[in-house]
C-alpha cells in the first residue's frame, strides 16, 4: 500500500497526483481554484496491487486540447516503471498514447 501521494511535475501548470489510499485515480488540477478543473485517469488494482489496469481518462471540456490527458497517462506510466508494477491498458486513449510514444523502459511492464 502506498502511504504518500505520488506527484510528477511536467509543466508549471500541471501537477499529476496519485492517491492510492484514497482514490483509484490519477488527477490533474489546473489553476489555483480547481473545483471545476480536474481531469482524471481511473484505474483498477490487479494482482493485489502489483498491477494497474488503466481504464478511463476524463478531461473536462474546458481543458481539452491542452495536452492534459497526455500528462495524466505519462505520469501513470512513469509511476508504473518507477514502482516496477505491471500495467494493462484498457483505456483506448492510453493505448493510443503508448503506440504514439514508444518507451523501451515501459515494454516489460505491459500486460
């Protein structure tokens, strides 16, 4: 079980947070008042937490076209590699991202 939030900064305005103890999702919050500006990448835990199934990305219309989903997926996949987890890509956006951005470090983690 993860005890603290995993954070990855990709640009000054994007902070991707992973909160395994509280929610089954990664989140991007944009701006200082993020009540209405949160994008999500939902996942399910597999194999007692040894693997993640990335199942759905959701970006509010106000954030679409700004690369927010890309930052969510990159952070999730970086987290998988860093923690030596396995990952299933059920989400079609995640599948397209991996196909368009091949990373040899990720390949052994894909299931």
